[in-house]
C-alpha cells in the first residue's frame, strides 16, 4: 500500500500527534510507505534558523524512536528532495486563491500571526504536492487535516482533467479513536503544540512525574459518572479515548471498568508513562549519534527522490514544460 504522511518540526510532539498520526504510521509502515519531516512547512511561521535546525533533527529521531524503521519504509526530510518545492509551483498554478482562503487552519493561524507570510496561505498546496509526488493511496493523519486532504484531491482531479491523467487521487485515513485528542485543561480545544496551557498537553519527552501531574490535574466534571459523552463530558471522554487508544480497546470497555475518576486517572497515568518510556529512551540514544541519523536521512532522501522525480517530470511535461 502506497502511504505518505508528514509532520512539521515546529516543536515537541504531544499525545495528539502520537495517537492521531505517528502511531498509525508505525502500524501501517511497509516498503511502499514514505514518512517525511516537512521542514519547508515549518518556515510558514516565524522560527529561528538554529531552532529549526535542532527541531528537524529531533523530529527525525522521534520518528525512529516511535518505531518507524528505515529498513522497512522511507523516512526523509522534505527539503532534501527538491521536487517538493518544484511541484509546489506547478500546483500553485492549478489551485485557486478562493479555495485556499476557505482553509480553517489558515484562518485560525492568520488570525494569530500579524503580517503573516504568503507561505502560510499557500501551505496546503505544498502539502498537496508532498502527497501527489508519491502516487499516494492513503494519508494517515489526524482529523484536523481532512480539509487539506480534500484540497489535495480536488487539485489532483483538476490537474488530471485539465492536463491529462497524471496523479493518483489519495484518501485520508483517520484513526477510529483519538483522531482529535483534546487539551487536558480546555477539553473543547484540540491539544496543540503552540496554543495549549502548560498543563494542557502531554509531550512525548515529558518525565513520568510531569505526565502524572498533568493527568491528575486534567479537567473533568462533577457528575461523577464514568461514561463517554463528548458533548456533556468532554474532559472525561478525552481521558477515556486516550486510554482506549493506548490500550487498543473500545472506549466503552474502558469506561465499564471504572466507577471513580481518581482510579481511572491513576491507571491512565501509569499506562501513558509505561507506553512512552521506551520511546523516550530510544530518542536519547538516537540523538547521541547524529552522524548515524544523517546517514539514514541521506538514504531516505535518495529513495524518495527516485520515486518523486519521474512523477514530477510527468506533471511538468503534461503542462507543456520540459
Ligand atoms: P501538526 O502538529 O499540525 O504538525 O500535526 C501533525 C499530525 O498530528 C497531523 O497528522 C495532525 O492531524 C495530527 N494531530 C495534531 N494535533 C492532533 C490532536 N490534538 N489530535 C489528534 N491528532 C492530531
Ligand atoms: N499539514 C500537516 C500538519 O500540519 C503536515 C503535512 C505537510 C502533511 N505535508 C503533509 C501531512 C503531507 C500529511 C501529508 O500536520
């Protein structure tokens, strides 16, 4: 199965990134799968060069620490494969200004960024190119990326219609539970790298103590009944979903086992700590060997370019170039 997905090196990964995306990638990896540190995307918001340089390496290490195996699938940096930037331009001349203006992620980010960059607006075009370059069938992502995937499908179909059959039309694959992990302090808002309150997000690199503190302080409700109800009990439901996702069982079967919030939180905290501990350990080991990481990234980039090159050439020729 041809799979492509990517993540921005814009800060430490949290449980939403892990359960919504990265863990699905690990489960679905195969010789035909491509996982990308989309470092060009990180330039759409202000970021110090030294910070980006550090974070892109850290994200690559996190991918491997979480279980992506470069011996099985292709793991690489977006900026190492120039076809991404090249196809971006061709697609910018296919996608309309109006449809980009409807992207909710853009509207949310633009409202917060004064004098935002053009790249923030055209970001979904670059993303569409990422996916289309690999003749991707499935794109495992969290719920918040659905709209970007629709744009990608529209762009592919329009291109094929206008210039002849060139791109495969991909589909989003969203996990059955934890596709939208919520902030632990404000459970009506999604857990995020930038916006959350200090106790709202659990990061993969958090210490066991920090995890326990965040889970125990998570906002719930006062009716005292352990049952999933996203509308009326968003905080508790979020905890049940995180639990179910780590355990790989239905939300209801977790809820049935508990009568007290405190017991649920205690067990959840243990489950999160024990699930993340091996990742944290491997992560430190990997970061201690930067040459090894660089070698793996170079191999990944070469393998990615071998697939992306012919697709890019085909698209350029279809438009009358080359
Ligand atoms: P980002 O943090 O925007 O780079 O997202 C990287 C991946 O994590 C994407 O596939 C997102 O859909 C997913 N993701 C981000 N936040 C959440 C969340 N709160 N719950 C579930 N998935 C998420
Ligand atoms: N926009 C995605 C996010 O914020 C990151 C991304 C860029 C991506 N290119 C991609 C995800 C291609 C999947 C496929 O999470």
